[in-house]
C-alpha cells in the first residue's frame, strides 16, 4: 500500500544498536543515487549520549554522512540524562 495515499507525511530512519547490514546511512545513500520526487519528509536520529568518545565520534561521522545525502529534513535527538555529554 502507498504510504502517501494513507496520509503518511514523515518517515524516521533509525538503525538501532545492532542494525541491519543496510542501515539508515546506507538507505539514504542509496536513495540519493536514484532521483525521485520528494513526497515524504525524512528524519534521522542522532545520539549525543553514547558512553565513549570513540562511539560519539562515530555517531557524529554517521550524522555527517546522512546530511551529505541532502535528503534529511529532520534530526531527532536521542538524549540521556548525562548533562556533561549533552554539552
């Protein structure tokens, strides 16, 4: 069934901690190679509160790759309760 016909206007692409081989970054990069009319707003998640600096740096690199596709309309923040990591 066509999502737009059902009234869907936005999609949030989220991979999760043990995501599939084709994760949110891969989906966006694949979509970017196939021009199509933009009927839906695409959102992605960004987690600023990962436990290690290495994990946070990797998450920032993934966000940059997502944004470089030019397809991202919204960024959803996955926040935690560690004020230091949120700064």
